[in-house]
């Protein structure tokens, strides 16, 4: 009687193992589910599904993982999918350059306060010429930079 129970238990265990999906079958089913997401790949080994590739965002990453986890035969999921935006540097702020006519008027208002200094504006570039005292150079340059020219070309002679 004991022998029959043991044999019956072994037969049941073998039939359960034989009925469980094989890794190749699991992977095939997952690949069919994810056919429209070529940026994500899944491999299966011993029922463990490993997700690799690039995901658009965290929500997309979680949805892929849920989809894989719901596949019959998947015991666990390892999600190593990277976020596409995580590796990108933030976009630099756009530099605003004032048009020449507005810039020219503003530059002349600033430069008029400094005797011996003259300026021209061409293509967003302010070119300074003349003479200036050392202690007045920094405030002049700072005032000009606040006007947001493309460049300040300093050809001043410092006394």
C-alpha cells in the first residue's frame, strides 16, 4: 500500500512537471505579447523571465513587467530595462539674443555712462573700443552681459 502511494505521488509529480510550460514556450508566448515593442527583449531560463532593453518611462517599464509576470509558467521576473530619458542630459536652456536694433539702443544707453568708450553692434556681437579705467571695466561688462548679446568683443584699452 505504501509502495502504491509513493508510486502514485511520483507519477503525479512527473505529470505536473511534464505539463508545465518549457522555457522556449514561455519565451515564445512573451515575444508574441511584446511583438509591438522591439526595444524590449525577454529571455527565460528555468521559468525566470529577464527583461532587457530600453523603456520609455517608469509606467511603461511596470506595464511590461506585469504583462510578462502574467504569462503562464513564469515563476519570477527580473526587470533590468533602462529608462530612455535617464541617461540623457537635461536640455540646455535656450539662449535669448536680442535683435540688433534693440540691442544697439540698450548698449548705447549703458556705454554713454562711460567716458572714452564706444560700441558697435553687428549680428548680436557688441564690439567695445576706446579707453576705460580698470575699476569701471567690470561694471560695464556686467551691464552689457545683462542685455544678452551673442558676444561682447572687448577691444578696450585699460588704464
